[in-house]
C-alpha cells in the first residue's frame, strides 16, 4: 500500500498529528493533486476548533492549495495529469441546484469547503471535485500561488466587484495578511489607494505596496481624513476589528460601500449615515475556482505577490500557532513536496 503524510486533527479542539494514510483515488468527477505548498489561513481554525457543525474527524485542514494534478477520475473533462493547479476555500459546486442554475455558484446548497467538509491541503496529496480546481500559471511558484487562493482571491474579487472605477478613492483597512494584498490589487487596478492601519511605522510598507495616502488610525480620525479626499467610494475592511470598521464608515462618499472581508464578530452601523448618503455595508464571499484562476493570472501580469513565511509540514503546530498569534508577516505557507 502506497501511503502519504498528512497533518490531521483527530477531534474538535484537537492537536495536529502527522500520520501516514493511503493515497486516495479520485472518484467520478474528482481529481487528485500532489500538493507542493499549502497556505495556513485563520479560517483553518474552523476545522481545528470545530467552529461549524457536522465536521467529521479526523480531518486534514488547508484551503490554500498549490500543486500538480497526478490523477483524474472518470467523467472529468478539461483536466489532466501534469497540469499545475490550485484549490481554494470553495471546494466545488453541484451545477444543478437553483443557486447554481442562476450562476450563484458560491451559494450552492451542496457546495463543499476544502479542508472542512473534505480533507484539505495539509498533506502530500488531496482529492477535490473538478469544479474546485483553478489553473495555476507556469510563472507562479507554488509557495507564492498558495496564499493567493484565499487571501489574494478574497481581496482581488471583492475589489473588482465593488463598483469602484479607476481614479476613485478606495481605502484598505488593515495591513495584515489580507490588507497587504488588498493594497497591491487596489493600486494595480488604478484606484487612488489609501492604506489605513494602526501606527506610523506601517506607512513605509503601505506606500511601498502602492498606497498613495496612508492614514494612521491611532493618531488621526480615519473617517475625517477620508472626507478630506472627497470620501471613499469603497472601504475594503480586511481587519477583524468591528471597532475599527465602525470608526471608518463615516469616511464613505455618497453611494460609497463599506465592503467587509474581515470576520469581525460585530460592529456598529449608523442608519442615518446610510440613509443620508445612500451608503451601504456589504460582505463579500471569496469566490469560486474561476475567480481564483483570474486572481492568479492578474497577479502574474501585474507583479503582485504575497509576503510569506514558510515552514515544512513537520512544523505544522508551530506554523499554525505563529499564524494565529498575529505575528506572521504576512502569510504562512507549508512547503510539502515538489
């Protein structure tokens, strides 16, 4: 029996275990991917801590996967062994439920989540539905591609669907794992990009990433500063602080949108501000496999890359804790096999 190494969680709130498992065979409509790199995302806590009902253990987390197809199941069209691919948070969709028929693939009632409803990329191989697979450009190394499958996809896809046009003021709240990519995408899309973070020390990085303006939310009122610029058409909220989100919404322009991709528990919203300026607060789902593919292609063309720290699979516990501590600069990636 041919085996592979995976890092699994055996129970809710369990510890990571490196174990040997049989290499799985892809069933009808599925492909098998030899994993080269897998990013560690804060959302992996859903599996580690059992934050969603119905998770079956043991489970292998990981939804920022970059690798190569090495086997395909029956009925798979358009994919073949040897193709460089990635798999993200959206673990596939059925294609025939009402949401899928309307093109709302992200809302598929039978949709799956990589590393949550089936085993993810913290291992040497994974199998995934063909609908979850994105083509990875040859110019993009797996370690750089992996975080783009979630952090990159989330910020890129939110911004391109935000309604903002080149030249509009677009602010990015937070300069962490999502925000450092959001600023790059906003700048490359032609927006007048504003970075908002805590502390003057983050300004050089924000400007290096493409921010034309930096607002230190510790020393300045971010909403007032945005209004000096005419107000923000879009504020992309990548921080996980509801307080920080509440503090910036007054800086929206008329018809502006506070676009939330950071998973804060709660925030305060001013109904009067929304009413008087036709403003809105909106969440944005990361995206499906074709959105991931677009993200990778745009990143290659514009030179956008994540800033990563890498760890081998054997150090998964250390790597995960480093990410969860908030000390990572800026994404943590497991290097697994190439």
